[in-house]
C-alpha cells in the first residue's frame, strides 16, 4: 500500500499576517503590486499561502526596513537588478541624507537657542536662505534681493492657495491640496536643501512664532499643510 503524500501547510491571509507581523491590508497591497502571489484558492475563493509566501514577506519587510521602495524591492526580488548595486546606491542616498539632516539639525538648533529672535513662518524662506549663505561662507557681489522677494511671494501664494482649499472644504489629500503641498515642499527644498523633514520645520517654527507674527499661518492652516504633506509623502511612497 502506497502512503499518501502529506499535504503542504497552507495559511489563510489572516494567519499569514499574524505569522509575518504585517497587516492584512499590507498583504493585499503586496499582492496588488505583484510582490506577493496567492498559492491557491479554496472552493470558497479564500486566498491560501505557502511557506514560500512567508519567506517572500520576510524578504520584503527586511528591505523595507532598509528604506527601499516597493518598486525597488520588486526589481531586486525578481532579479532585474543586483542587490549589491541596489544597496550601494541606497547607501549613497543615505549618506547624502545624513549630511543634509546634520545641516538641518544645526539650523534648527540656531533658531531654537536664540531666545531673543522671533522667527515668522511668513519669513521662513528668507531666514533659511540667509542661513544657507552664512554656512557657505563664500562672499558674493551678486544681490539676492530679487531672489528673496520672489521666494517670499511664492510662499505667500502657497499660503493663500492652501487656505482657499481649506475654506472650500477640500480634504488635505485632495488633488489640489497635494499640488500646493508639493509647491511648498519644493520651495523649502530649494532653500534648505532637504525634503524629508519639511513637516518638522513647520512644526518647530509654529512653536517659535508669536501668534501675531504668523502672517495668516494659524494653527488650523499649519495642520492642514502638515496633513497635505503627509498625503504627498504617502502618494510618493506608492509610486
């Protein structure tokens, strides 16, 4: 008599989520992006996963913890790019980010330790631009007044457009609000040389600025921009 081949262990999606430490929603997203495939389906249509699925999710989590995007992870797992090259390129980005974050830390420290200086949110572009010139320590005969004025004007237009979105009841994740948040992030990146901590800069300046110096940037508008920036980050992370 021939012994029957034992059936391989299968996991339902909830069991897979519990075994790998991620949410069911995340597993659905992995499947939607092609990172995870269903091993089989029951007669009732329920997803079933095997041991390779657990290994795949563990690989995805490990790479996500290193800061890789889902498209990069898919290329690495499918062998379309060398993992060594991917790690090397990511290391270069991290080193640049560390340098920029160190610069940002020094700028924030300067703004928070000078008790007598009140920084207005409306004056943020000019403030960061002045700090950048000091850091470079390279004298220039070119007048930057026009450049500063242009940035101040752009900053005010961003404020007014964002307030219009808020007053018209558009959610921070709306297409228009995200477009304005993208302009704000671009302007601050242009001046400060960073893009991953824009929200933190705004929060710090909110604490530093006296209410009468906010120049239209009240708490509700600041929170609206913060949420719009978060929606923008989420949108960028899915691309």
